[in-house]
C-alpha cells in the first residue's frame, strides 16, 4: 500500500473512531438518563404517536405497549446497547445502520413538535434524569443533536475502513483465545 493509501486509511479510521465515540457517548448518556428515570416517558412523545398513528392502530393495548413498555424501557436499553457497541467499536457500520431509524424517529418527533408551535413541553427530556442535573435542551437543540448524530452515523457507514461486519482487533483476538480454550485436548 502506498503512503497516500495508508494516510487515507488512517484518516478514515480516525474519522470513524471519533464519530463512533461521539455517537456512543451521546446514546449512553441518553439511554442511562432515561433508564434511571424508571419508566418515565416524555409527554410530547405520546402526543406525537397519537398524531401520526391512525386511531384504528392506536388501540388501548397498543397505547399501553407504546407508553408503558416500548418508550420507557425498550428505547433506553436500545440506546445503551447501541452506545456501548459504538464505543467498543463492534461492527461499527452495522451499528451505525441500526441507529439510523432510531435517530430518524427522534428527528421526526422533535420536528413535529417544533412544527406544532406547542410550548406545553419546554424541553425534550431526551437525556432523562441527567437534564435535572445538567440542564434541559429545547426541541430545536435536540433536533440539532439528532441531525449531527445522523450525519455521524452516515460518516461511519461510508468511510469506516473494513467490511460491514468488521470488528476491532482486540475482539478478534479475544474470539481466538476463547476458541483455543474451547477446543478439547486429546
């Protein structure tokens, strides 16, 4: 490989690393803040769901699942898992692709709320209990963060060196070590 090729791959690797760390930390903060909230759900999210889902789909059972299970528990743990995988750099392209629908949903929620001109909820509550300690974000600020996260995920998808399911060298070494230990000796 030429010097230019090595420098290009190094630059791509660094850009992908920085993007992974930024997305990972953001998702870890958001997920942990919501998880520590123990089942809380932002009120504007339920309004958004009510506005976009037809009444035929928003049955009491679906509303219960969305409001009492999906958003308060599944979303925070999904954010935590994705954030951890980003920081550990496990399958960065796959994890970035999996984070895009989540980010798009957050962007849609904030965009809808901003477009409604509603002021009932002054903050997005995106970071759960951390907002009580460090201050709240407006919906515009939250939308800006969502757009940056979306762009960073695209950076990882398009410039990360290695294959779609590439893993960091430390994980490959760990896998080989476990594989060696699992082989029976005769």
